[in-house]
């Protein structure tokens, strides 16, 4: 008898009926397949990136895995539970963070939202205090506990939402755009916390994001969904290879205008006065190129632009050179 994966989807589909105007008084009905026959399995303790362009079906998949939506067809289970049939039972074993929505009480201090979670999930007092202290420390929430949620910045609220989702020791954590709109410091704190959570507690994490850096720093496996179908399942490095050689862009600010920069491992794209743009393979390290530029040119500043997910997917599945070139602008 085979061992059942912790998360399993088998030919899962989800369709919606939409109405749109087709005349002055007429409306026509049309079926939209948000998820179109997806199958995959996630083992306990994995941290997996689940990515794709807007409207690809990522959030719909997450909502089916939490029981918010019922599949139109196929089969799925989480920890041996059918989410849509046993949503309440499953809720005690999962944590969910939707980047664009909050589970915190808007007008109450952050601490009160955690107290409500304590009672709602019936968390033992000792375990609640331990988990809260750990989240507060690692997510730097100590000075925010008595601040009303409505007064928190987006980055502070996001860290508060992640803490709330973990107080009851969920076995799996679904993160839907957890770093959207966050500054560099807040992103770093969230990423480090998720790494520590996965390493020390073996929490299974399914992460949807538009930030490829999130995936590269956190996940050993990435799945790409596009038009409701699973298009890629493998290592993050292979994503760029499958994309026909996705490219990073190195933005180099020099002390003065110079001829086009020529260094091994990169190609010159264009110049704007003393600023020059170089392209290099996304699967390679930028460090040797940066060192070569710094050694041979009057460098003032430098930054790296990662390819966005839409560009990678466009190149993977028949995108034009024009679409790929947009990341250079």
C-alpha cells in the first residue's frame, strides 16, 4: 500500500460561470476554467513555490486546498482530509496568509487578535505563550503588540498576519503573496523566519509569489501554473533553463561616460549617459561580473534586476523576444 503524500491533487478542476454584455439588453454566459486538470503531490516538510502570472489559477488552487472553494472535478486531500468536506477539522492543521487581506481585527491592538486566536483554536496556555514569544522575537513584533492593526504599515501587518497563522502549530502554511509591497528589510525578516520555521519545525509551506527572489532563496522546488495548467515542476534553477535562458539585468552607474562595458559573462545592452545596462544569465552568479566591472571601470553604484515571472513564463511557452526585452527597461 502506497504512502499518501501530505498534499495531493489528482486532475483537479475549477470552473466559474461569468456573464458579460453581448448587446444593449443581452448578456451571455461563459464558462471560465480557473484550474484545468492539475495534478501534483507535496511531501510533509517540503517548501514549494507555486508561481504564475496574474489570473493563472494560483489563488484558486490555494482556496480549494483550504476548503474555501469546492473543486468542479478531480480529487484533492490535505493530511488525508478532503478540504471541502471537512473544512473545520482541517482548519486546526493549516495556517493561511493572503497578502492582500488580513485576518487581524482592524480596530484592535495586535495583541488582542492573538488572544482571540488563542481561544478560537483552543491552544494550551503554555504552548500559546511559547509560540507567541517566538513569533514576536523572530518577526520583530515586540513594539507593535499594543498598536491597533489599522495603524500598522503593510510590512508590519504582514508580519503580524504570519504570526497569527502560526500560533496553533499548523502542519502546513499557505502563503499567498506574503512579501507583496514590503520593503527590503521586511522581506528579509519574513524570508529568514520562514527558513527557520521550515528547518526547525518541519512545517510544510506552499508559497505563491511574483517575486522570484522569494522562490530562489526559500524553495528547492517550484511549480509554474499558467492558464490553469501545471507547466513546470522542478528546481528553481531549471526554471530559467526551461525559459530559454532568462536574464538578469545589471544596472551600472559610473563616475563618467565610458565606451560600452566589456567583461566576461555579460553582454552590453544599452547606455544612458554614465549609466549602463548589462545582461547575464539568470542561472549564473552575478558576483564575477560585478568584480570585473569594479576592477576595470569607475564604479559609483550597481544594482541587479531579476527577471519577473511573466517574462520567464513568456519565454518558456512561446513568448516573443519583445516580451523578454521588457525586463531590460
